[in-house]
C-alpha cells in the first residue's frame, strides 16, 4: 500500500492580509471623490428634470388659458402650483434630491425644504410671470407694485409679463429656492448667505433683495432653472443676472457674485 502525502493549502498570513486591506482602503479613498461627484451629478440631473417638468406644466396651463398665466393672490392658501395640479402630479417633483424633506420650519436652505402651511417644497416661482391680483388686498405686495421704478421710470406693475413670455429661452419659470416665489431685479445685492439666501421685506420693491431668494449654493455655486420654452438647465449664480426675469429687467454682468472661500 502506497502512502499518500496530504498537502495543506497555505492561507494569507496576517501581514499579507493587512497589506490587502491597506490596498483596498487606498483604492476606496481614490474612488471616493469620483463616486461623490457622480452622486452630485445625478442630483443635478434629477433637479433639472423637475424644473423642466414644472415649466412644461406651465406651458400647458397657458395653452388652455389664451396664453396667460393666472393672477397671483398673496393670501395664504392660493399658491402658484395649485394651478398646475390638473397638468402634472406636482407632488412628485416638488423637491430637489439635495433637500431633506422633513423640515417643519418656514424658510428653507441649500439642503432644507421651505414650508408655508399647508405647502412645502424646494423650488420657487418667478412671480413676474403672474400679475398681482388686486383681491389680495392690504398686507400684500400689491401696493408696492403700483409704485414707479426710480431706475426705469415705469410702474412696477408693468414689469409683469402677463402672457407667456416671448423671451422664453431666457425667462425663468421655477428655480431652486429657499422660498415659494420671488421678484428678482438686476440691482439686487448678493445674498446675505449663499446657504440660506436672503429674506428681506421692506416697503420698496427695489429694496427687497428678491434675487437673494434664488442665489443659494445648491449645485456647486449654481441652481437649476426651468424656462418658459419648457427647457431647463443648471445656471451658475453670477449668470442669474443675465436672464430676463421681468419685462423691464436689464440683464447685467455682475462681478460681485463670488464664491466664498
């Protein structure tokens, strides 16, 4: 009888195992920034899709209403996206993927939804598209928009588009925002904070700093914008002043919009 020799397979030594773990850790550390950028890009893509869907719903509304937007009533409970419910399930697109949907506060931020009961979301509308409803009465912005603009000499009431904007590719509809809506002007200063934006309410329209409701650093110093032609894209914050928000908005190159160090 011939004896057989048993061969044992040698496993990793402790040193070899530690080397493998170190190599894997190094590879993961090298891949982490790439994976993070890929995740951010997915968020931007979804966010752009959301603002584009809002824009298309607005176009459908205007198509069914002789090319006109609704009047904007500032009484709580009459917010702009009530008018869009027949044209899209807006509850599916109210939030940017960057945003935590659980906030119960009022004003939002880069990563926080705004809330104005019973509504909540992470996008705000360009309210120059919707003329103010006189029925909104006192306590609203309506009286402010009857004032004369010291820059253009026009009544602020004439800034409203009233019909589906003819400068569609450059006129925003909805934008990443810490609040429900805004009336930006080219003279508005930089936001008080690029994380929270700006919330200032005063008696003069040109002192309200409404562009601060749009200028938040949600997508690498940029926001997602939908436009009146149904398109949507990511817009760097300085370029927001180059868009045609209102009829008498003067697109302006701004050099004071700088990413904080």
